[in-house]
C-alpha cells in the first residue's frame, strides 16, 4: 500500500525541492499540523524523499524545504532498496528513555557534525501517508533521526542542542555559518 509514495532511492541531478540552510528564517518557524492527508501531501512526501536521497540524507522535515507542515520522511537504510522509507505526519513523542550522546549532522547545515544528547529510546505516534494512526517504538539511529527531524517541526536545529559551545563555534565558522544563527535550547 506504500507504492503511492515510493520513489527510487537515487541521487537526482535536479531534486524537486531546495533545502534551506542555517540562517534562513523559514527553519525557525513552528510547522502547522496537517488537517487532511491527501494526494497533495503524498506528492510533497514523494518530492521530499527525492530531495533527501539526492542530498544523501537519512531524514528530512518539511520546514527544511520551506513547507510549513508537520511532515517528516526518514530512511536509515538509503542504500537498501528493500527497506521502505518512513513517513511521519503530525508526529508526537509519547515516551522517552535514558539519554545518550551521539554525533549528528543535518542537510540544512552541511559539513557540520557535532555531539548531541538525546533520549536513546522513544515511542512516537503519527499518521502515515494514508492518514492512518500509527505508533512506533524507535531505538538507536531511528530514534535519533526522528527526534532530530521533529525538532525541525518546532524551529529547532541540532546545533541549538550542542553543549560544547567551543567546538560548535569552531565548526560553524569553518563551514561558513554564523554562530549567531544558533538559538540554544
């Protein structure tokens, strides 16, 4: 039943959407809930997946492509054609576990990789690409990717959660981003 939103996992020369980067105001806007999961939302999901695969990412939130909606696409196995991507619409985290520190990166802050503390295990409820309610218990990389993308829906970027400010400023300047664009949480 997911055939409607499946796209080929390949890099396109001209992805359909443009990914906004740190400093763009659109990344700081809280996203609006999706009222109706329809053909327009499924088309957005397809374009987001094509854009994410083209940028060699594992997750993308609608605000990153300038769309103010609570839509996330994820694929922790982009090189495995047998694994379908995950689509989360209006996601909410129900529970979370112990904290762990791992390195993160972001398509909106290319080249910057820093350590972030997040819950190791989460339970997330959401609607799928057909509007059906779903619940998922996520661990490891998937848990982290979901939390990272959900932050985007609230106008939060992973750099806002970095505790080592010295390393953060150094990395941002090295990749030509302004440390002033960070809004610590």
